[in-house]
């Protein structure tokens, strides 16, 4: 049975309101240690000689203990905590809705304050529990520019990039809600891994194209993988791109996480239709960038994602072309049964067709798992994420901004 909690109701939001960040105070989440120290000194909270020590204390409370209220940072003086609270916040974003699928998949609808879009924006984040791991699918943008024809998210126009803070907030809030920080309890009845961390893996496969928000994504993933904080292994972090070729090498060199490519076709004509960014960065350039990916090896394979579309890209000839295209690249090929969404013209390939396709790929020496559809009943499956946020017309945005100024930020 699917569960849905509407957290917009006044009563349901009372418990979360204290965790929602006031828009007028900047958040410390998403800053590097050096940046933390600098803002503390600038605010007059600590002298420069103490900045490094205090930044390390805050880092521990935010990313090891998962604290979202300065009042709970007990090894910091009461006076300092009050000053921190006066200038900054470490609160979580507003959770508008939490849905729980019949298979245990969870989807959160987060609301973030306006940052140039003219009004608050909303994004979706999905948690997928499995036997030996829990994977969090994180968004990097509000909407998307890529308009992949089979993807529901692509029908939502880009509103704006998410900040480093907003990317990390998805991970922090998910860990809160799952009881994945020390001394926290997992919700009764929640489906989570039997042992170990509740969120053991993260994938940048939610709303948006991560490499079109490179700097914020880079900073967030480096904080997520910091060994003295959230401490996720880079081997358990996967960034998925539709093929922003110039940023692929930088991803390996500067972030060092696992790479996934949304491929879905083996020739330019079809990929131009399915993944229009291919017109800018065709397959020849994309595959060359994959072959040159820093750190590529059998232990650090690239994952190629291939959505199975009936009578479009699922023939045995397509399977043969796929093997030929990827020859020599250490790779895993994820076959994704198409997840339908309202208004789509595509159908999922027949299961027998998918299995024959997988068998050919396997026999050619490539692992080709068929991804089990998860969270379909709450539109949480691959390619189904979308929020209602849309970019405001300039005239409407200016009118709203004028009203907010007149009302001292209350709108």
C-alpha cells in the first residue's frame, strides 16, 4: 500500500518548522572548513586564531552528528551558540510531502526559498532500500534543460541550479528521516538495509543534469565524501550525465566519483531524438571522453544506462551495436525497463525482449543487470521525477519582489 504524508497541513508541519531555515540567515551547510572559519571571523563570533578549531567543531556537529540546531552543539559555549544562531542557520529545508511506496521506496518533495527564481522552488529526492544497501537519488537542478523525449523530468523547464547547500540538504534530511545519524531511531516499519548505514550510496540521477551545475555538485560531493564528516566512499557515489563531454574529464580529475552515462541509443540519429544533447556532443565525442575517463579500470567501470523502449532501441541488432560501440571500455550496462508517465508516447519493451537483449550483452562479456522498477506507484522511478516549480515571467517576478520588499520579505 502506498503511503503519502501531506506535510503542508499546519499540524504536521509543527514538528518540522523548527528545522526549516529562516531565509534571512545564511546557512553554514555547504561551506568548506576554510569558508566556515572565514565567516565566523567575519561575523565576530571567534578571533582568527580560533577559527580553525571552531570550524572543525561545527563540521563534526553538522556532518558526523547530523545536528540541525546550534542549541544541541554541547561542547560550544552557550554564548557562542546564541551568536551562531543570531547570524546563521544549519536547519533543514521544508518537507512538503513524503511518500512511501509499497516496495519501501521513499520520495520527498522539498521546498527551498527563492534564490533568483522569484518564488520558492520544489524538487524531489528518492530513497531506494535494497538488501545490502540504501541508495539516495539526489537532484542537482530544479527542472532540466535536456528535454530527453522519454523522461518525465525533461518536460519541466529549468528554473535554476541548486546550491551546494541544497544538494547536501537532501542527503542530510534523508538521513534524519531514516534515523541514519548516531543516536537516531529508524521509523517503525521502514524498509532499510538490515545492517550498516541506511544511506550507503548516493547517485546524482535526480532532477537536472549534474554537469550543468558542476561547481555546486563538485563541492557537495567532496563534502559528502570527506572522511571526517559524512564519509561516503567515492566508490559509492555515482554521477550520471547525459553527455556533457567537456566536463567528463573534470569529473574524474576533480571529484573522482563513479561515472554513469545516459546512453539509450547506439547511433546518432536515434540518440538525437531520445537525448537531444547528442546534437551538440555526438556519440564519437562522448565515447572518446569515456575511454579517457581518469581512473578508468575494471575496478572503476563506467555504467552505461540504457532505457528499454519497445520497438525503438530494443532489437538484437541494437544489442550487437551496443557491444561494438563500447568495445574495450571497462563497463557495466544497466538495462532500465521504461517507466511510464502521464502523456508519454513510449512503451516499455516486453520482458522477453529485455531478457534476450541482456543475454546477448552478458555473453559478450559485459554485466547487464536489469534494473528492477522501484517506486512506480508514487512516480519515484527512473525518469519520473518532476515538481510543480516553473520559472516566473519577468513581470510577475518583479511584481512579487516589489511586494516582498514592501512587506519586509513576507510574501
